[in-house]
């Protein structure tokens, strides 16, 4: 059985430092940017993320890309 993955949606997520909590654990905040073209190259998405990070007041901890695909039986 062959399964085909069809890209549906993609999202850029910036994981930002939000300080230290009362328990001493690091707090984080996500900034999500939807409607990233699924066919966009990872290098281009990362470059956009770097520009967006420059506009943030918090320090970036990670850049993530979340892709959604639809699986169908081919």
C-alpha cells in the first residue's frame, strides 16, 4: 500500500525567552505566523524568521516550521 502526503499548510513558529518563573524554570512564548507557503524553501523561511526576530524585544530560542500534510492511499 502506497501512501501519498499532500502538503496542506505550513506555519512559522518563533520560540522566545519569557524569563524565569517562580519555580526557577525558563518560561517561553510562541509567536506563530500562519499561511507560509508549503512549497517555500526552508532557507527562505529561516531568513524571514531572522528578520522577524530582529523586531522582537525577547531573545529567540528556536525557529520552528510546522507542516501539515494530508495522507491518502494512492
